[in-house]
C-alpha cells in the first residue's frame, strides 16, 4: 500500500527529479498550456523561419539577409513597442503612420532646406512628435473623445501637413551621419577573427543578461508561491533562448556586424520592458486596460496615464519617422502608408488583447518579426504581393482567434 501512495504523490510545482516520467510529461504539457499565450508566437516565429529557410534554399538565413531583415523592419518594431502600450491601456492609435511621414517631412525641411545641424533637428523632431502625441492624448484622456476618432482625425491631419510641407515632392538627401543611424553598422575593433568582434561581445553580454533575467524571474515567482515552469522545461527554454541569440549573433558578426539601429531597438526593448514589469507606471497601464473602474477605485490616475501613453507613442512615431527617412535618404509624401496597420498587427500577433490589459514589449517585437520574416521570406520565394496580403491577413486573424480561444479555454 505504501508503495502505491508514494507513486501517486505529485511532484513539486517547480519540477523535481522525484517525479515519474509520466508525471513529468504531464507537468511539462500543463506548463506549456498555461504559458501558450507567452510562447505560442515565439514557437510560430521559429516554425516560420525554418519553413522559409528550407523553401528559399537557405537564403533567408544568409548573414546579409539577416542584416537587411533588421534594417527593413526597424521602424515598424519601434512603432510596435509604442502601439503595444497603447493597446494594453485599452486604446488604439491610427495616426502613427501619418505622424511618421510628417516627422520625416519636418526633418527634411529643417536639415535640407534650412541647413540645421542634424543633432538639433533630431531633438526638435522628437519634441514635435511628443507634442503631437500629447495633443491627441489630451483629447482622449481629459475630454473623453474615443481614441479611434481622435487618432483617425490625426491620421488625416498629419498626412495633409506632410503634403503641405513637402509640396507634394520628395526632399533629400540627409546628412551622412544621420544616415548611419538607420543604415550603418558598429565599427570593427580588435584583431582579425573573421567575425565582427564587437558584435560577438555584445551577443555574449546579451546571453548573460537573458540567463540572469530568466533565473531571477523564476526565483521571484517561487518566492511568491507562483506557478513556474517545470525544471526540465525551464532548462529547455533557456537552451532555446541562448541558441537563438547565439545564432543571430554569429550571423550578424559574419557580415558587417550589428546594425546601429539594432542597438537603439535593444535599448528600447530593455527600457520599456523594465518599465512595464517593474515601474509603477507600467502596472498602472495594465490596470486601466484590464479593469478601468477597479483601477480608479485603487487610486490610479487613469487620465494622466493615458495622456503619457499617447505622448510616448508620439515620440516613438517621431523616432520611427527619422529612422525611415534616414534609411531611404529622403522624405516622401507617401511615406508611412499602412505603418499603423503593421504596428497594430504586430501587437496583436505578439499577444495583445482587444480588451486591453494584456501584452508585453517582447511580444510586440516577436509579432513584428513574424510579419518581417513573412514579408522577407515570401519575397525570396517569389510569392506575389496579392497573395502576401492574403497570407498576412490570415496570420493576423489566426493570432486574434487563438487569443479568443485561449481566453475561453482558461475561463472554462
């Protein structure tokens, strides 16, 4: 009898070595189900990469193409970070594509027509973006006008201003130092190793940071008696993360090194990730998106938080506009078309919820990369633009459908 009782004793939540193989497998599957929202799109990204790597005969993972993938999607990823915060707060922003174009036009007017130094022009453009976002945030937060209406008006307004300032023409070129931000790479240092040494060092530092962060988060969750992944599944996750970072690092280091804009993205991801996980403002953003009446009763200043979210979105849209204009070395009246849709799609594919209160900064990056790899891979294998739109629409619908299904599954 005692043997039977011992065999049926469940393993500890953290996943101990005393569990039977069947019990460990059940724990691993249960952990996967509980964290499907978090890891589902990450696994989907891996499958898409493998699919197009095989389909394109390995062209997708050529070092040059990986670098181009980062450069081509940098401005969408910047927008996706800000859009994720907006959606978590329970709102939407349709104006970011037009604001991106407007900031590009303003930067061209300042630097090309008025010969203003590029650092000062960048600061002014970021300030203009912040003002534009704060004006929209004021109408939404303090006057109570729905964000859909305010940002739809902003989309039309900024598009019109772009046409006015550029007079319907393309304006350029930009200073070479500014172009390096969007198209440049980190300098080569150290001895000749057939790899970009600085990129290798940054990759190793990132691996150390990822391992430290994951282990620390796991310990914190255990201290508060929260559910954590079984030990073997956690180890598998760590191996996959380290392998992914190492592969990308080696691919970039074997070409020209890490693009400068990748460092900008890294700073944004780390900074906003910390803000949303650990800062009071981050918890308040989740609170007003998850349950606004409860947040108000808890003392959250919802109007101030909403105002700051849209101010931040304006600044990030300005940064994306500068990167986009510098990459193509010109400001165009047609710049930024559908950027708002790409950013919204990246957020929802990355795990945001239509009802607000759910999502992560890393999820926005993963969603943006899913779209970027899809675009790049379909171009490599020769899929027409018509079918590309169909496939991207299907992916977005599948992601939102998965979110709805997952909610119902958890609720039941």
